[in-house]
């Protein structure tokens, strides 16, 4: 009888999944500050995974959505500029780890669109669709932005 010991990679993936679930719980409860702290610790523990970077950006993006969902375009509101910049930095960090990480490309495009940076949003979304063309909702968003800028 042999007992298989999980490989170190399996253990790391299990730990990462467990910690990501905890972050998702905090996020679902809108405990954004706790989720941010948790994810920042995860980034230190798992620097080679784009997931905690991306999830951190999602938390920041959600904070902005909660405040500004009634606005068509989020403008430069000084109190929240730091949140916007942190969200962009987190997605860029995820892309530094994996330059073709579609969720990060999509959210980066969304962040740019929220600011009215249409050309930048189109660039991110076009690249995302070149990697994964099966994204109908993203195609709709892209069409809407292209219509807005007259492309």
C-alpha cells in the first residue's frame, strides 16, 4: 500500500484557493478594507500569481462602483483618485505576472472607460478579445464605447 503525498505545487494551489475564498467572503460582505489587507498579504505570499492582484483591483473597482454607479462616467474626484490608481496598479501588477490574464485586461479597460479614457479602454478590450474571442458581454461594451467615440 502506498500513500501519495501531495506535491508542493498542489499544496500551494490548495492554500491559494483557500485564501482566495476568504477574500471572496470578505468582499461579499462588503468588508472592503479587510479584503484589501487580506489580498495584500496574499500578494506577498504568492507573488507569481495574478489572482490576488486581480482580486485586489476588483475590490477597489467595487468601491468605486458602489459610490458612483449613478454616474455615466466617473470623473476625477480627489477623495477617490487613490482608489482608482490602486485599482489600475493592481491590474497592471497582475498583467506583469501574466500579460494575457483576460480578467485583468477586462477590468483595466473598465477602469479606463469609467474615467472616459475611451481609446485606452478599447485597446485593453481589443487585446483581451484577441486572446479570448468568446466574450459576448465584452463585445457589447466595446461596441458601445466605439459608438461613443465614433469609431
